[in-house]
């Protein structure tokens, strides 16, 4: 039984010796990029109602000011609803 444990320990040690520092840095960078992409997608999904209402207001009024106000109000309400 001790031989099996030593063999497994040796195999794991050799496996981790083959991983370079550059591989670890690349892995961490890819994980950070993935998390940022997921958060941006969630943010865009949460803001879809605000975007749509702002487009409707802009279509009916032709004013970017009122469309912007609508977007800010609906986006604020959406964020407050999530809290």
C-alpha cells in the first residue's frame, strides 16, 4: 500500500514539475478574461429593457436627451432591483 502511495506522489510531483511559470500566468490571464466577458454579458442582458425603452423614446421624440434620461432611469431601477 505504501508503494502505491509513493508511486502516486511521485507521479503528481513529476506532473507539476512540467508546468512552467508561463503556463500558470497564461492560465490566470485567461481565467480573468473569461470572468470579465461573463460579467459584461450579464450586464448587457440586464440593460436590455433600458436600451429598448430608450430606443422607443428616441423613435417617438427624436430627442437623444430624453432617450438618455429614459435609459438612465430604467438602468438605475434595474440595478436597484438586483440589490
